[in-house]
């Protein structure tokens, strides 16, 4: 399938409008299912795979126990860093590394030494010599951003990464990084990865315009708000094996009557048009021209099929108007 590709920042890398978010690998879906998803994604032209050192069934299990005191096995695997490891094993078994734009992230402690060692560990788990993009997973206030940016520049100069970026930076932090790049002559951040869906639309106000102005690619993640926009969580206490069950933090993000009302409004549009709510929600994110890529976290081939149908809907000019207060 031919999916439109767009340039990644000012690099010579081109990425499809849909990317595969790999956080579910080893957490909500097993390795066999993960392999099938990557096979299907590659066949359909979804060639951007987004992972992170923090994505793992083991980390999710440990985090849930630490933060919520829930000591249960809800993940399909307790393997730490399971996402990177599963992607790495798939890359080895298929020989598809050159066909994939591979993105991973460093979690925290963004010092020079730790960035080197974290990148080495990710490359080993992913069984590759380089990443197409390496992202700060979040802003680290304990380390001067100048040091972190210089560490990324070093990694790029060494050929171990082709570009750098950030995830979950606010506008002030993104501006700070961009200013350091200009002032210090280090490589700039070419991509900003930020949550973007009908419930959390904050990026429309500031980050999207800034990225457009500076030619920084914008990756929007969680277009279905971790499944909340499907409507299946309304009035339900727990769905075993779901993201809200495995990662209870999602309940804090999407709880509240106002957010439930948004879902109800979306379901009403769906009922009126006959277009499934997940397709509408994903198409809404894709319909913004400043969005380079929408990352889809899937648990089945059907989820990717919905995303592909949403891409068609967004490009058809017939997306129903979806407006909320």
C-alpha cells in the first residue's frame, strides 16, 4: 500500500503518515502477536516503528506495584525492555532493518555518560548499529539541557543515530532545546512527539505551530486516548488486559465527567454517520496538516486496519466535523 511520506525535520529521512507504536509489545500482547503486527505494518507501508527503553512488561508490572500497591501479573510477559527486545528479534528474523525507520527513547538521567550507555543498551536490544531517531522521553530538570543536547550531538556525529528529538516536552522546553542548538552549534531536535487526541488537544495551541515554523516533525501519539475514545470504558470499572488495567495511570489522565462527555459526543457523531468512533478519532488527528505522523499503538491487525481506514477518511475530504467546547 502506498502511504504518503513526509520529511523528518530537516533530515533526508522520510516517514509515513502512520507509525506503529510498540509500547504494547510484551506488555499487552505476546511476541507472536507482535511479530504479526510488524509483518502486517510493513506490508501496508507503515514503516515507522516507535519504541523506548521504558516500554516493557517488567517495567509496567514493577511500576504498578510501586505506585499503586497492585502486585498482580497483568502483563503477558515480565520481561524488562520487552518492546525493544521483541522489535530486535523481529528485525533479526526478517532482515528488514533497512525497510524500517526505527525510533527509540532514553528515559531519564540525560547526562553525557548515561546517554552513551543507554544508547548502547538500546542498540544491543534492537540488534542494530544505529537508530533513525533517538528521543529524550521526557524533560530532565536535573541535568542541564546543554549537556543532554551535546550528548545527542556526539551520538549523531558517531553515526549511532541519524537524528535526535524529544517526547513530552512542553513549548518552553522545546524552545530551550532549539535555542541551545542555534547558540552552541549542536545538532537540533528534528522531531517532537506529543500526545494528541480529541481529549488532549493542547498541542494545537502551541507546539504544532512552533514545529511548523521551525520545520520540526510532529509525531502525535495516543489518538484513541489509550482506547478511551472507543467508548468501551464508559461506566466500566475494569477490563482485564486492557491498557487501563495494565497501566492504571491512564485512569488519572482520562477520568472525569467532561472527558466522558467528549466520548459521548464522539459516539453520537459515529451513530449519526455510521463511521466507527475509533476511525473518526484517528482521522481527526491525521486531518491536521501540521501533523507529520500519527503513532498507533495496536494490539491486533484489526487496529491497524482501522488506522489505515482513518488515513483514507482524513484524506478524502469527507471527515465529519467534530467540534467540542
